[in-house]
C-alpha cells in the first residue's frame, strides 16, 4: 500500500496521483486545514484523454468543506491504469491537503 500527500497551493487543477502500472485507490482524504469554508472539485482522468481537468472527467463537483473538516472517499474503489491521473482543484489556495491511499493490483 502507498500513500501520497499533496498540498493544493493554487486554485488550478493539481495532480494528486498518477498511476504507475495498474493501481486501485482505496481511500482519498480531502482535508481543509483552515478556519474558513472552501470547496473543491475532483477529476479522474484517463491517460488517453488530454492532460488537465475538464468537466468530462469530473467525479466530485463543488463539494464544500467547513473549517477544519475532512471529506473521506472510501466507499468505492477506483482502478486506474498506467498514467491515469487524479486531479483536485479548490476555490482557495493553500487551504486543502489531499491524501491518496493506493495499492497495486
């Protein structure tokens, strides 16, 4: 099992995970580390698609995180092929940390 942590330092889509080989995402934590409400979008991008988040790749849209709250995605497993991406964007910079837990399949 592997864990990656990414701080979203801009409001632009940020790649928080790139699959190496075939990998299953077991859990994603999206943590608001500030005292204000922020929102985020999460994109799952097939490596055959153009790089960069687009509405065609959106898996979660405009989810709000209240101050110091964490959103956990763990009910469904995503199986990604080599070079598939997970991008996240937030409406405010330097407020969200994303932790992705994965395992090779």
